[in-house]
C-alpha cells in the first residue's frame, strides 16, 4: 500500500501557539494597547487604541486543587469571562472580561468562594513553589503546606498594595531542584550527610550514576560486608541531597536534622539594578508542620521592616543594600552568625549576568 509524503509528516509535540488561547479581544488588539492601569487591587485594565477595554481579575488559589474547585472556577469563567481562564506561575487564577461591571461581579463571586482577589502592584504576590509531599520523590518538607501557612498570615498584604514595591516569594521542598531567585525564599536546609542503607543500595541503585551525581565528588565506591557499596567523605559533603534523588538508599531527609532557611534579596530582572543572588538571613528553623510558625514569624519580621523603611519602588534586596546588612539584621531583629557571611568564591562569575555592565 503506497503512502503519500503527507501521511508521514512529523507532528510536533511542543507547546501550541499561545494566540489560540488568548481572549478574542486580546487577539484583536495584540500589540496595540494604549495604556493599562489598575482600577482596584487584583484587577488590571488594558485600553487599546481602538477604544476596546479588557479587564483581568486575579485571585489566589491553592497549588493543589480538587476537581470541584476547578469546576467552580470554570463556572465563573463561563458566567463572567466568556469561558477564558488561566493559572499563573504563582498559582493565581486569572479571568478576562470586557466590561467593568462583569469584572466587579467576578471579584465578588471569587471572594464568596474563598479566593482572595489581589497580587497586583506593590503587594506581596502569591508564592512560587513546588508540590512538596504530594508527588515529588526527594522533598524534605511540604512547600505547599508552608505556602498555605504563610499566605494565611499575609493575606492582607496580598489584597492591599501597601509595600514599597512588589514582593515575590518562593519556597522549595529540597535544596537542588526547584525554586529560584526571589525577594524572600524559604528553602530546605539539610544539616547531616546521607544515611546509607548498605544492605539495599547494591540492588536498587546504579552506583556510577550516584557517584557522578555528587557536585563535589564526595561519594566513593567501597566494600561493606563483602558487598559493593558507596561511602560519603563527610569532610567534602555539602549535604545538598542530590544523591538521594539518584539513590533512595542514601536517605538524607530527617524529621529533626532537615531544617528550613530564609534567604532574601534575589532578583532576576534588569530593571533599575542588575540581577542579584539571594543572601542567607535565617537558618536552622524547625521543619514544623502543619503550620511552620517559626518560618512565618521570620518572614513577617522582614516584611514589616521593609514596609516601614523601604523607599517607593525599591525592591527588598535594594532596600537591604541601601541601609546595609548590619542595619538589616538590626531592624528585623534577626540573629547574625558566621554562617551568613557570603564567602562564595565563584561569585565574580555568577554575578556577571546583567545587561548593565560586564566585568
């Protein structure tokens, strides 16, 4: 049976053209917007040169949502937003509508369902985070639980634009896979090298891959009770947990010794100042589910000091650099110790990432 060339054509499996998923009014006026503003917190208004107006309503959601929640949100999208709904990287839900009346009605409907409307302008944005204990294979904590606890404490800052500038938060369940630069980041901190199950390791782990996974070459082949196994040179180990992802027999998660740390001042953008890496300001915080009160207390201290002392449009890291880090620890009432001294020897290379300057 003969085949035409078209029947063998490759079908790409990458992302679809985003234009297909835009609201019709957004497609019509793509690249032709006159201005945009915020009629209220959580609502964006785009006005086109054609005179068209498009309102976007943003509300907070959980990272893990049930089918019932999705259906209720989709019902709102059908009622008020012509069926157009999307989720952001920070797990907010956004819906677009063409009239102010529908936008305000949508705000009321979302809040009635328990979804706070906000996260725009100079507010504390929802937290970019990982899925934690739900289905990740190496988490030492539940980032989603930390986020829920934090945002319950910070809901006022989400629904009000009272900060000097936007504050971006992130959390990570482990030290190596997820997260990124943020104004404030909550990151797992392992404090002990992995505990090795020598009886099990040889039958469940590919040892060369585990050795190669270590970023500081601290894992070596060895013999234990006549069996091939692995060992860790503890003087070299940086307790990052990378080996556990390749070999579950190298258990590093621990209910007591896996702590949480808070970092501040990260920034990816080139706006006004160059990108910057985060700096450690609190560590050894207990991994204390289900509410993680110690982490919430540290984050609230930092935000309160920034809110009081930051200048308009000054990002949190820029504020800390302006007042100086000794003053930062004074106004936040956080203890400082030798482990917070930035001694990263490759910083000159890693900081060379800005469009402003090269060195």
